[in-house]
C-alpha cells in the first residue's frame, strides 16, 4: 500500500467517509497500474460509463468503511468498551 497524501483535518466523525474516499481514490489508481502491468497491457482511457461505475463503487466503499469504523470505535457510538 502506498503512502496516503494527507488531507486537512476536520472533525474525525464528520470526515471518516471523506478520508476513506480520499484513500480509495489514491489506491485504486495503483491497482489499475499493477493489474495492467501484470497482464502486460496499458492502463489508459476509461469510458464515461466505466468512470461512473467506479465513482459509485468508491462512494459505496467509503460509506461502508465509515459505517464499520463507527460501529467498531466507541468514541463514535457514545458507548464505552
């Protein structure tokens, strides 16, 4: 996994999904490059339809990550361990 570029700090609870999306967007590019290199192809153009699908997947994954972080961290649920 590559080093994630920092983003400005906001309240953590409000920013979990935004931070997850930021990380996903950086890492997904690396996944495309790695897979294309393995199969000796070029990572290049993406169709508008493919981009729309990718954007939706990133949104869904970021939401899932936010939910999972909040469920597993008592400071976001208001409970104590």
